């Protein structure tokens, strides 16, 4: 059996690496939040509510105008929430549900690979489930506002 010994240099390196861990969720939060924010903006400002509702209707969704409004709101507000790291678990859950619907309603028949398949939506689903289960990470609005206990 080997006796493990760590030097001060090993501890210092581990501490420095540990300091980077707080940045771990920031890149994925930034990219995924931006993707949803821009997709929601495209639906609202480019296609409009009527154009997005038309797409929803062609996909066979009931109440296409209501579905369009919900999808636009979830993508815009959820994307912003994930980007900022606020209400991240809720936003992640709602967006994950949206991606499940998108996969089964619009993409499954296209196979796995883009441009018609579901690989992009599946990737977003995985990221959103990660946010729903793990939260935003240490560098987030949630962490700054709600989870820090006041120092006495």
C-alpha cells in the first residue's frame, strides 16, 4: 500500500484550479441563454406572433396562437433568466419541456442529424436539464442575491 503525500505546491495548484470551478457554468449559461433569447426574439420580431402561430398550426399543435405566445415568452424570458443566472432551475425545466415537444412534434421524423434532425434540440434539452437539476452555478445572479447569507 502506498502512502500518499501532498506537497504545499500540490495544494496550491489544486486551490488555483478550484478557483476556476466557480466559472464552470458561465460559458454554457451564456451560450444557451443567448441562443434561446435570440430564437425568441426571432419569433417575436421577425416572424411575429401570427407567423409563429402559423408554424405551430402547421405542426398540428392545438391553439396555435396560444402555443406561439407561450413559446415566445418562455424563450425570451427563459433565455434571459439562464443568461443572468436567475430563476435558472425553473427556466431550465420550461425550456427542457419545450425542447422535448420540439423534438417529438417537429424534428423526430428528420432523423438525428441537422439540418432536419433533432441533434440541436437534444443538445439544448441536455443543457436545460442540467440547469434544472444543478442550478446556475456560483457566478450567477441567484448566488449573489439569494443564497449568500449576511455576515454578522
